[in-house]
C-alpha cells in the first residue's frame, strides 16, 4: 500500500493529466504549472521515502500499475524498471488509475490545495483589475453593459457580477445572444447537477454506505458509491434503476424547458436583426451566364416580382487590390508608430531604406510612410475603377457567389424556399453570416472538385488524430523516458517524462483541429469554423475523457471490437468506468483552479503590456483583443463545459458526490465567466444561439451513453433483468428525446406568421439606419479612398 504522501502525488498527477486532456489547463503555461506541481510532489515523496530500502522501492515499482501510480527513482544506482506492457503504458500516459485504498487522503489534500489556489488567484485578480482596467473592465469603462451588471467599487465587488447580472434582452443586445446563452448554459448545468447530486447524496449515498455490504476491503471514497454494493444485491439495484429514471427525466425536462425559453429569445433576436443582414441572402453556385450584378437582379425580379431586389454584391476576384490595401494599412501603422515615437522621445525617427542595386539611404520615417501611403492610395483608386468596369460584364472578375439584399423580409423567406434549378448545386440560398465574420477568400473559390478533395483530406486528418492519439503520446513519452539527465535533475525529469507526450499533444489540440478546419473545409464564416471545432473537440473528449478507460491503448482495436460485437459495448463500459470514480472526483476539483486561471487573462495582459511600449494604450488594447479563439472561443469553451456536465451525469449514479462537485464547478464558473463575459471580453460576432443548441444536443447524446453504461451495470450485477429493462426503457426514452429535440424545435428561421403580423420590434428594427452592406472589405476601403481622391478638397 502506498504511503500518504505518495497517494497525494498520484492523485494530483492523475487529475492534472486529464485536465490537460480536456484542454482546461492553459496551453502556454502547462510546462510551468506541471514543473511546479511535480517538483513539490517529488520533494514530498523523496523525503518520505529517503529511509526506505531498495527492496521496498522495487516492490512499489512492481505494484505501480496495480495501484495506479508512477514512482520516482530512489537513486541513480537503482535497477532499471522492466518495460511495461502496452496497456500499462497507455494507462500511465492517460494518467487514469483504478480506485484504491487511501485515495481519500489525496482527494481532501487536492481539495484544500485547489481552494487555496482559487483564493490566491481571486486576490491577485482584484489587484490586476485595479491596475489594468482596460484589460479587465473594458466594458464597464465603455458603459456598454446594463447598469444592473456594474460591480461595486470595492476590492471584491466583482464577485457579485455573475449573480446579479440578468441575462435579459438588454444584456443580449450589449454582448450578443451567443454570449448570453453561454451564461445560461452555466445556469442549466448547475440546475441539472444540483438536482442529480442532491437527491443522490441524500438517498443513494446512505443506502450504499449502510446496506451495500461491500466489506472492509472497499476504499473509503467508494463506500458511498456503487462500488460498495455487492453483486446481485437483493433490492438496492432496483432503487438505482429508479434513480436512472429520475436522472433521465431531469435532464430531458430541464433541457426542453430551457430550449422553449431560448426560442423566445431567438425569435426576438431574429426580429431585431439589423439591415442589411435581416433582408439579405447568400447565393452560391450561380450559373456562369448569370455572374454579374444586373443578371442576378433580373433573375430574382422574374422569380419574385419586379422591384423586390434592393442591392446585389457579387464576390469579386480582388487579389491585387487586397495586396495594395494591406500595404497601405501597414504603411499607416508604421507611420502611427513613428508619430508615437516622436511624441514620446521628442525626436523625429529615422530608418534605412534598401532598394535593389542601390546603397541604403537613411530617411525620415514619418515623411517616408506618408509618401508611401499617398502613392499606394493612387494605385488603389486605379485598381478599384478597373474592377468596377470589368464587373459589369458576365464572368471576368465576378465569382459564382453573391449577396442579394431584398426590400422586405417576406421576399427573403420566399426566395429561400424556391427550387430554381434541377441541379441541387446551383442557386443555393442560405442565411448570411455576420458581415465581420465572412470569409471572403472561401467565397472566391469556384472549384467544387477541389473543395471535395480538401474535405476528404480534412476527414482523414481528424481520423488520424483519433487513431494516432495514444501511439503518438506513447512515442513521445518513450523518447522522453529514454533521456537521462545527470545528478539530481534525473529524478525530476523522470517525473515529467511519463506524460510528456500527452502534454505536448493536448496543449495544441484545439489549435490543430482549427488548422485542419481552416485549411481543408470551405466555410463561409469564422463562426461556422467554431461550430465545427465544437463538434469535433467535444467528441474527442467523449472518447478520451469519458470513455478513456474503455478505449484503452488502441482506438482502432476498440472500434473493431465494438463493431464486431456491438452488444458487448454496455458490458465494456460497465466493466471499466466504475473503476475510475475516484479519479474523476479529483479531476472535477482540478477544474475549479483551471477556470480561475482564465480569470487572469494573462495572454491578453502580456499583449497589452508589450504593445503599450510602441502604441498608445487605446491602440494597445485593440491589438491585445480578442482572446485566443482556438482555446477561448465559443467552440472550444462550449465543448469543455459540456464535458464537465456529462461527467456529473454519467458518473452520478456510480458515485453521487461527483454531480455535487460539478455543481460547485459551475457555481465557480458563474462567478468567473459571469464577470469575464460581461465586463472584460469584447463582443464577438453573433450567430444567435447556435452554440447553445449544439450544447444541448451534446448533453442529450451524452445521456444516451449514461443509459448504456447503466444498462451494462445492471446486466452484470443486478439479481434480475428488471433494473436492466428499466435502463433500456430510459435509453429508448432519451434516444427519442434526442431526435424529437432535433425535429421539434424549429429555431433556425423566423416563422412566416411572425413576418405577416409585424410587431413593434420588427417595425423598430426596420426603421433603424442600415449597417455596412455585404461588400468586400477591400472594395469598401478602395471606394472610400477613391472618393477622397476625387473630392474637390483633395484635388485642390
């Protein structure tokens, strides 16, 4: 049996490793955090074991897999550890180990250490918020949020923002509906976990503890869980079957109720969409003979009636113009920096200009970049007029995609419902993305065969990530294990090496997935890329977090086994998942601290401090935002929150304390993200709740896994088939609820009757001044430059 200090080390390492798996630990501080954590644990273990004999150490090493621990070498002369089987290596890399005696010491130690960490971070944040309000309180300074959300002017006044803010229409207008629904998802997750955990702790835990008949060999943390219930217990499994019914009912009811409330918000959001987005459609696959604005206007006029089209913007090939505009922006930025240096140092900045075949010349920076801007603007105006002339002809600079704005919303909905051609890949009409999120480079592509080929490559890359996850981690880990450092550095490296592969692989997983999405898929907006990231990242975590003990060493072998005998899947889950409940208890507690780290916004702060040396504070703030969307965007953040909720649901019957720990997790999340999203983070492009709907679908899908797990548990352990039959009935109920949720709630578009009987919101939105039209940014900038160049004042 491991000593107390070693158990603490093992539990901290387990919890930390899977926090890496979900991406909860921050990628850019992973090595620092891991080094500090393992160094402290290593010193503790070393002190405990300094007086142990070499035989004792060898015995512990021989028991490492059985106890779920990785022990450090006692000294440099110790006999090398024999090579472990593949399954042992996989378990070591994942950091997941079975329940064991003494885990309660590690759990309560980790609980206390995480509480201390969160308290320290909260104290540090209070100081940072006072010294750097542009980074931590920007929305408060700009007065863009409702007064009800403003924090008190005290050191800890920000703690109440997450609870006092109302997720109403006023906040949705200030932050966007997607951001508000992220806060609502925290509320929903807390409600589900507190209901499941509260009933489980009050009813199941006493029953497990007093009537489970597990005996003295059961670990203390398992006494209150299903691990303390003997096989074929005469009546306790019937109670657990009723609890499964309760869990499924709670999840389905709360999700459906939340979706009903969301529909009200969604329809109001659709009604108040600003013009031109509310009256515009994205048209793709335009036939070659219609690729000019006049032809497109004529086509829709014949289809829907004369004078229904307000504006047409074909996507144009503007590679030369883009280069000119980018060079002008760079020159303006360099000029701005030079002027800032002049104001700061009271000396005109100079630099050398190198031309091919000439001697470098020293020039005045401000005068040089002023001349460059003027020269480039003349070239931009000339190129802009050339593109305008060519766009009047069919083909040429015009691509096969366009944005068409109509004069009323009825015409928009009618246009989207019509079939214009027998070819399904022509005249494809869809909702336009937010103007700021349009990916114009994708819309300029006309080759459908190339798109299909790159998408196939993208799927292959994602499958390669799934199949190669464990082998890649093992390869990196084995390489790290083969490295031996001199002296006292070797034991420290030995503690880092076992999970080196997991650290490197998972630190950049969201970034790698987004790179695949960006390079292999033709998406019309950046928000759609976040949606795809959410889907892939979520299922990756389902397999390698929720099902990690069942998947084992080889993902492909796991898939083959399930495909060969699908009915063995419930038994596989029932055999493996109940063994790791202690690990997930520690893992949930670690999430509290990883959420708190997000509060510091250390990456944005570092950018701000760096840019502040060469720009004004206002410019430095703009360049420091937004936060890294690979990790902090809607997609990645939603996937992690959904997995947190599902851990509470899936393991809630096996150990009822886990959903209560998750309830505390979402309570802390409400404090942290209730302040960050409302007061600190900049407003993001809004899809109007798409991430919310995907999160709810994922939770229902995860509940299906929960029912499969409990079916396997009851089949293997219950005295009769009745509990398993109840679980199968719940499985059918949740599967039906999942498909009913998808088909029943029509949330994407505004119902036609809402447009027939316009309310005051639609009338007010129609009366507002229109925003920027769906014109390519480089064309918009070029038009403004050309207009200034032709103005009388400029000419004079």
